[in-house]
């Protein structure tokens, strides 16, 4: 016997560079569903979106993150992409203080 399950699928288009908007989108989903569903993230977007997933997880320790690993990666005739145009980085002044502030956010909820 197969159970009929109702699934609700939403999609959002987010910038690969604006990790704040990713955190806001995750927070919206969390607020809407965390009381009735488990939250599991499998970040497959940009590196900054993965950083956003980490920050979001620090804000909500009940969220589970599963990092997907591909068996192979192939773009056109190259096995991996070659070179880069620019290097981007985020500098967190006082990373421990930053993560502690996320814990404070948690306690306010």
C-alpha cells in the first residue's frame, strides 16, 4: 500500500554573491515550517551560499546540513574548470565573537 503524501515545493532565485539574502530566504522557510517539519540543508549552490548555510545552521542548531559529494565533475572537454577570473573572500573580524553573536540570536527566539 502506498501512502499519498502532499509535498509543497517552493523555489527562490538568489544571488550567488549576496549571502545575506540566502540567510533571509532560509530564515523565512524555517519560520514557516520548523514547527511541523525537520529542516535539512544540502547546499549545492555557490560557495557563498554554502557560507550562508553554515551561518544559518549556527543560528538554528536543530537544522541538519548534509554536504553533497559528486562522483564526478565534468565541464565540456575539461574534467575540472580551469583558472579563475577573480578571488573573493569574506573577512570576519573576530570569528569567535561573530559565532557567539549567532548564539545570542538563538537565545532571543
